[in-house]
C-alpha cells in the first residue's frame, strides 16, 4: 500500500525516511489522519458511501477508522507468523518416534493450518494411532519448537495500523490456546488483541468454525460487520459458515489458488497492503 500524505511537508518528511514507496510509519499515518491518534475513541465504521465514491467526487478519502469493520479475526500460523521450522520439525520427529519414515521437510507445508489429528493419518495411513502421534508432537513442540518461528516482514506494522482503527480484534487459530497465547505474547502481538481464541487440547474445537461460534457467543460480535483473515481454505470455509467476509493472505501456506477456490472475499498479496484492503472490504 502506498499512502500519499496530505501536505508537502509530510511528504518531504516521509521521503527523507526513505519510506515513500512502503508503508509509512505510524507517526506519518496519524499525522495524515489515516490512523487515529492515541486516546481517540474508535467506533464501528459508518455505513455510508463507499470510499471510491468519495474519492471520485474530489472529497478527501475517509480515514481507516471510518471504514474498518467493527471486528477483525486473525489466524495465527501462516498469517501472523511463519511457524514452519517448529511445526514441521516437531511433526517429523513425532513420526520418527513412532517408527515412520518422515517425508522430506519441504513437502510438509500443507500440515500448517488444519488440526494435526487430521494430518497425521494422511502420512501414517488408515488405522494409525493419531493421538499417539499428537502426543509425541507435543513433546517436541513444547521442548522449543513452538518458538521456532519468524514474523512476516511488515505484518506487525499492519496489525498495529488495523488495531488502531478497528474497534475489536481477536486471534482465531486452530492451534491449542496453551500454545497460541504465549506465542502471541512473546512475539509482541498481544497488545493489539482483546483475546486469543484457539483449539482445545482434547480436540473439542479442532474445527475453526466452532472457534468462531465460541467468539460470537462470548463476545457478541456481529458477523455482518466482521472480517476473518487467514491463509488456508479452513479459515475461509469457517468464516463462510457464519456469514463472515474473509481475506485470504497469499504469503501463508494455502496459496492463491486454494484461497480463490475456497471463495475468499478478497486476496491480499503483501502484508503492507492489508490495512487498506480491510478498510475497503464490503461487509
């Protein structure tokens, strides 16, 4: 996303910081009016003319805070973080523990996203003890694999921009909450989210649609004014079951083809483009 500041002085300031071709820092965004200043009360977006209509008649585009859906749900793995080393490494070790030859690392990106109880049988074969595999996975994952991840460049800044303009944000992940919560806290995302919702260790919330149902019941969010952001078809399908719009992110593990076939409302190619896409999405 390229933001054009409203004054020549601000343009010069941002040009000197060498960021005119990238997402501007939060100070520039606040000064330009695209992100509210600290202390400003953010209300759910008004349902007036589309931003494009305002731009066509020469009016200044409305700021993000006037256009954001009232609630944003973020997937974790493959959306906020790239967890491949820890998840795939622990998955392969669990298979080896149970006497199975682990597939090559580079062929296992597909396991990131869905519940591992569903993934292990696809590798181990029908009748395999998936619960035993999950238990061995957790041994290795808790031993350090859960923190063997990286953040997608530009994603922390985009989350901050969206959070500054939207009323409520939640993490909605198929990862069990006892793992998801410390990851969100350790890697600096926690201040932006009201709560982290994840699967249960006993498998009772392995379907992401059930996690979204829990959020709706406990938080009273309006599905018609909510957006789900994720990288896999499971995110898109779960949102569809509740009438929620969705943005598929191309930097994760599903890919554009999977997201398009799943019926994502929109597909975002780069983290820096996400705030404007969320603000422009019709809900």
